[in-house]
């Protein structure tokens, strides 16, 4: 067999391996690592890779015979037994993927060890994989009933988009979320050289509502919730939204969103100027401060300080 023939044979051989078993086990393991699940300590976890090992042994035995003709077995590629073997492999691999991906989704939903942002990201990735499995199932059914490859083409299109999605969200966005969680844990543990003083206490002339509002910000840190709304604050204070806006405007001379963003900007500035947090990305700091997106953080920060978060950090690094 010449070089090109050998190369083509190897490619055909690798195509014949049922890699889907490995994908299912690896993805399940991937989700367990990110949610820090106790299953990672279980001895049975390695057995999830056993179906892949069995499939490799079967496919290698048949591939060496049908592709490389290394020996003459009693099997033929068109034998019913061989066709049934490949069909059973395909069916079992599909079922295996469905079981493990749905199992991992259930574990993610019930996880108490990760932040809401990370859980949301993992559930989105899990859903995308479920969509791919459904298209995979559709392509098998279509190929069997109609002998068509339309669904297969769609599957490759989705996989192409997933590759971009995973590179952006799986590598970049998830890393930001991990950084944000680490910043949060360090703040809780008090691992900072900076001075994170509380806001000034409400003056004696301020109302009970404003005193409670400062408490919600200083002690409960509600401003860190990127979805915090005027309705949420009013509900916490047991007053109407209109009444809340009126009190904040009269006593603090700000709108509700300005009041909340002042806290967010304050925390962001302290994190940006603290050398202990220089290794973390600006976007992760913005997320920890309560901003829902990078663009919102940059715009509000620049409006409040006259410079971008990056410029503010560089200025503090030089001083």
C-alpha cells in the first residue's frame, strides 16, 4: 500500500471508530468538574469510558480486516452480523449521549456550588449539545428513511457555529465568570490590601426608608445583582416604586439607577486601584460590581469618572 493509500486507509479507519462514546463521557466529566460535584471522587466515574474502549476494540478488529487486510477473518463488511454490530453501536452511542447529557443537565440545575452566571452558561452549553444530539438523531432517521444527507449538512453547520461559540463563551466568557467568582470569594475572605470602607451613614435628618436603603446596599450588597430593578428595591422596602423614586430624589438628589450605579462604580474603582486585583480582567471586575455587560460598565464608568476603566487602572498603577 503506497503512502497516499496508507494515509487514506488510516483516515477511513479513524472515521470508523465510534468516537461518540468518548464525547459523551468527556462532556459529562467536563460538567462535573465545573460544578465541583462529589461524583468526581467516586471510583465508578472511570467506567463511563468503558463503552468507548469496547467500541475501539470492536472497530479496530473489523477495521484491520476490512481496510488494511492484515488478516483474513470469517467476516465480510456486508455480512448481516457486521451490519447489525455497527447499527447497535450507533444506536447505543446515541442513547449513551442522551442519557449522560440529560443527567449532567439535572446535576447542573441542582448544583449549589457555583454562581448563577456560571450555572446559566453551563446550562446554555448543555442545551446546545442537546440540539446537536437531536439533529444527529434526525440525520440518522432521514438517512434510513429517505437516504438523504440534508440533516447531516445541517449538523455540520451547527457544529461549525458551536466551535465559534465554545471558543468565545467556553474559553473567554467562562474564564471571566471564573475570575468574577474568585474576586467575590476573595472579597468575602477579606483578602485585599485596599480599604473597602462602607458608605457614610445616613444623617439624622434622613428618613427610615433611606436608612434601610443604605443598609441594603452596604450590608446586603444588593447593587451587585445586575438584574436589580427599582421594583426589587421598592419591594424590599415595602413601598411603591413611585414613592421610592420620590424619596431618593428629595433626600439624595439622585435617581434610583444613579444611586445604585454609584455603589457599583465605587466598588469597581476600589478593585481597579487595588494591586491584589491587577491580575483580574476589567470585565470580571465590572461583573462583580454588578454591571450586566462590558459595554454598560464602560459607558457608566466613563460618564462618572471621565475615563475608561482601563485608563483608570493604568493611572492608579503609575501612582
